[in-house]
């Protein structure tokens, strides 16, 4: 019985000693250590990406000066044309009301001419006999000459309405010619279509669109939050959606003075002249993205943005600075420009300060070891 009693006591003592040793070992484990970083000089750029398209700098729409029907088209989309090249031929279909009115003006002018002619011949005989003065005869002669001219004008108007010109063309057509050199981008009409003339009240039907594809611009829209940072002359880097691994340089030439609201946000139109590459053929209307550097600062004292914390109540930024062995204190900081990775520190931290890194090294290692064991 004594042996059993002593054995129980020994086992109890051993258990107490083992528990104490385990407790001491567990509590003597080193605390979690934090790494630190210092301010570094960085070149920080704040940029935005603008979505838009590439279009010709000047695109001209060729319109007819008289209405009619497209009789023939002499070009195709993509053709190169020069100023004066024949694009299409229009057959004139006169308006019945205008034609009737023009015929009436001709008849009226002829009646007036006949009257003035008789008056002129009668007074010419009187003038030759010395019955009327030279001044009176000059006035009658002037009226007669004006009547002759009125007939000519009325007949010319009638011919234009009937034939489209006063050149006496027997085919009753008019030619539409290119007004500028370039590439034919679009022909929105086809043979047999009826077209409307361009005048003060109507823009007219477009026969063809012509543009010089050697002069292209980027056109896009910038959010109101970024437009204040833009300046004419700012460089852009343009990436084309249809051409991979190619970037073109451009220079900002226009910023719209007035914005337009789109889906609740105010957008401002911008334009930039592009520097084309001879190895790339750029078609009008390519979608493109332009990167614009809104702000740039060289040799800025910066930290990784991941080290910045924000007060839950005031939302003021702060970091924690090493002041002793794994002892840190809070420092409020003033932030400057940021590129999303690094942020400029204007005030609150010096170049010698050690800034706390929030990654827990030992905890991460333990998690990795647990995963390895699993």
C-alpha cells in the first residue's frame, strides 16, 4: 500500500512539474516582431486613362448643289482622290412647281420686252427727227436694254431648273467633284437614289466623305475630376484596340470649355494630334485608350501606400514610428501625390524614422508551417 501511495505522489509531482515547464516554455515564446521601412525617393506619376477613338483631323462631306437622282458613281470607298476628281453624276429631275413658275417668268419678261421694244423704236424715230431730247431717249433705251436682260435671266433660270446648268447639256445632268484630296471614307448613297441639294435651309444629301488619313487625331472624354489638371500641349500615349503591342505619341490640342452630363457624370471632350507610325495603317474610327499624366513629381519622399492607416473617426492618415524595442507611437502625416503604390509624405515623418510594416512575419510563418503539417 505504501508503494502505491508513493507512486501516486510521484506521478502527481511529475505532472505538476511538466505543466509548469510547459507553461514557462509557452509564455517565454518571443512576441510577434514587426518589420520597418524608411522613406525613399521616388518618381511618382498620377495618370488617368481616357477611352475614345481615332478620327481624321478634317473630314469633308461632299454634297450636291442641285437635287436629282444619282445616275452614276465613279469611285469606291477606300479610293484616293484629288481635288476636282469626278465622284458622281446626278440627273436632274425638275420640280413641276418651280418649272411652271420659271416658264411664267420667261413669258412675262418677253411680254415686257415686246412693249419696251415698240416704245424704243417709236422714240428712236422721234429722236432722229429732233422731237425729243437725248436724255429722254437715253432713259427709254435703258429700259429696253433692261428688258432684254430680264428675258435672258429668265431663260437661264428655266434652263437651270430643267437641265441643271446653262451649258446646254443634252443629257440633263450635273457632275459632283471632290473638293479636297484624300481617301474616300464612305459613300452613303447608291445609283438611283434621290438626293437633295445643299442650300441655306437644308444641309443636303451627302454623296461622299473624304479625309486625309495621314492627319489623325485622338478624340475622347475626360471626367470633370481630372480636367482641371490638363493643359494644352500635355503629351499622351495612345494604345489602339485593333493593333496590339503598339503605342503612339500624341499631344493635347483641345479641351472643351463646356462639359456634357453622361450617366450622372460630367464629361469634357478632348482632342490630341497623333504622331503616326509608317509601319501601321490606321483606319478612321479605331477605338483607342490614351494615358495622360496628370501630375508628376521627381525625388519625392514616399512610402508604400499599404503602410498608411486612417483614423476610424476623423479619417486622418497616420503611421506608427519605432521608438524602442518593438515599441511604436502614432504619427499623423500629410500626404501628397500618389500613384496607387507609393504615396508622397509631406509632413509627419522624417527620412530617418522607421515606419511600422503591418505584416506579421512570425504569424505568417506559423500559418505556413501549419499548412505544411496538414
